[in-house]
C-alpha cells in the first residue's frame, strides 16, 4: 500500500457531489463504536471496501459513483478480513483517547471479533458480534455478557451516551443517505489514492462528516476520519496490517475463553 504521507496530490475542487441512496438497514458484519472507540467497517467493520482499479479510469480519477460501486462489489465477494485499528478518538472535553483494536471478521456469517489493546481501561477485553448478538468478554472478571446488538450496553464502554456508528464492510452502505464526493485523487507509489468525503444530511447527528482514504491499487481503506463539526475532530483511525481472504473460520473469529462465566442480558 502507498504511504498517505508521501503522495502527490491532484485535487479536484469541482468534483460533483452525489447523495448515496438510502438502503434498507443491513444485518451484515457490523461493528459498533462510539465516542470512545470507533471500531472497525465497514464496521467492520465496520471495514471496508475493495477491488483493482479499472484500467479505463480517467487520469483525474473515477467519479464517486464508480468508486462506491467498486467498494460494494468487493465487499460482497469478501470472505474474511483482519486488521489492527489504530488511532485516537476525542471525548466531549477534547481529550485524546488512544485506540488500538485487533479486528477479525467473517461478513458471510456475519461475525466479527474485537480484541482491545487500547484504551488502557478496556485492555484485554473482547467483543464478539455474531448476527444480532453481542458477546462482551471482561478480562478482569472472566465473564461473558450476551446482549442484543441494539443494546448500547453491549459494547463495554466503546459506546457512550447512545451514540453509535456502525461499520459495515461496505462503507458505501455505511454512509447511505450521506452526501458523497471525491475530495481528491493522489498519486501513491502503487497507484491512485482516493479521498472521499461523506457529509451527514442530519444536522443534529453526532458526526458532521467523514473522510475516507482508499488505496485504489487494491481498493483497501487506509484511514477513516470523523468530525463532529466542520473542524472538530471526533476520531482519526488507521487500518494497519490489513489482510483479506486468508482462510479465517468461525471458530477463530468467535473464540472466547471456555471457562468464562456466561451472563445472558438479552432483552
């Protein structure tokens, strides 16, 4: 993948905007994160988007509709994905909270797991999402609490105040209904790097807009940045060590300690 810090920018200030068509809510691999966590797509998590750049792409880059179509097609063919989510989120006071989460996902089940390294207060906790069920493992108590995915308590401190962002492996679907455009196309060492901007049409939403950086050499995401208003950072997240279709199976993705006490908190 190319290094986003060493790329030649070819800005396109007149790039057209499109509104991503609102889609029926998906129950594919969603990983939820909030003010203190971000998490995965799409989700997977919250996670992410892909395919080789079309050889017919114009030198100034593909239009946003074509980029979103590529992401959708690649996500649909994806068997498994693994990466480390690194970066930071900001709390309401603007304090930086480090994020480092190991993510595994099988979108076909759907299933995903998050092993939390940072924030320190949540270190060694695990979250496993299987369909509409969340299994939240707390290391200190060696307990697994089972929740419905819609329950904000399910994510063990990653969701605060009911604010949640679903990260699907198809980020175009995650941002369905948002105003989308290609912000710039940059030349990286392996090909074009696209920066997409998604503006939230809901003026009262916690997230004002999102910036997604994608490497078009393999259509894998590099970075996702969220803003609570035009200039205030909400979260800045990089997907590191990303690999796809390595043969992960359900046992690997959904593993939790066998000796943990199980608490069923589904409603």
